[in-house]
């Protein structure tokens, strides 16, 4: 089984570990040894304890960086890796090259759905290692190869938007409760709605899906008109732009 060094033990590191642990041997490291130990015990992984925050690297090693961008400079990397995979937001390939010596460099932006094997991961970096990178991140969902200049927008759409969809789901559940459904029934309806809609979206354009539900003058049309009145589409445009600009 191929090995990966996983640097970090936060939320995204956990989501990635849950998706990858049955396909790769994960060696987990970080600054806080107690947190590394707890993380590994929870997920049944192998800890890689560091001395003085120093990570020894061999030319056969592949390392997946899952720390906050500001924390990267808190580690020392001794040796040269085969490939560095980084999910660090707003951290360019050039920045990675200045910090870690490696044969290949890949930037990746997965999302929290990696934990259930349904992430969409944006990738960029060395074309010579594209096939290997895609193989890793396709194992936790699907991936798309982009130019690095498009990464801020891809981060907003693929990385941040699950939180936007969670807000939509929360709003629909709250609406059901507001107008008479129990929270349990409302939650079940919305969960199943999202699951079924995801399958339909794989095969149909969203405009067609909307038209198939919306009869002229019907109840769906009234709801759509109300959403348009409150500029829902523009709200999403601005949310994606705000996330893109921050990335």
C-alpha cells in the first residue's frame, strides 16, 4: 500500500484521512504530539512523532500539507521529497518551492465531502506528476486539473460552497418547522431532497431541472418569483466573489 505523510490534524485533515485511510498508509505528524496521538487513535492511523518540529524527508516520500498557511513556516523540512501536495489556501507553488525541497509540487483544493468519498478537488502543479495526483484525489471523489490562476475561484466554488449549501439546507429545514412540520420530518425531507437532486444534477443542466418542476402560474413559480425578488442569484454571485477575493 502506498504511503502518504499527512501533516496536520484539523477538520480538513480529518476529512481527507477518513477518505484516504483505506487506500493509503497514512503517517500523521504535527507540532502537538498529544493531538497527533489522539487523531491517530480515533482513525486508527500511524503517528509520526517529530523532534523540534522537523520533518525528515526521503526522495521516495510524498507529503500532504493540511495545516493553516501561517503554520507552514513553523516546521523544518530536512531532505528532499518526491512530491508535495498542499491544500493550503492562497499559498502558491512558488511559495511551496521556497519552503520544501521536492521533485514535484501539486496544489489541491478538496472539500469536506472527502470524508465520504464525494469531494470535488481542484488540482494544479507539475504536469509530469498529474496522473499520480489525479489518482490520489479521484480516490476521494472527483478532481479537475486547472491553471493556478483559476485556483481562487475554484476554491470558492468547490471548497467554500459546501457551507453555502449547508445554509440553504438549514433555511429550508427552518422553513418547514416555521410553517408546521416537525423538525424531524422537515430534516428528513430536505436531506432526501439534496440526495436525489445531486443524482439528477449529474445528468441534467440546472435550468432544465428548474423548468421540469415549474409549471406556469404554479406553486413552484410563485416560490421562484419570490426568490428572484430577493435577488438570491445575485447573493450567490457576491458570496462566491467574496470568497474568491479572500483566497
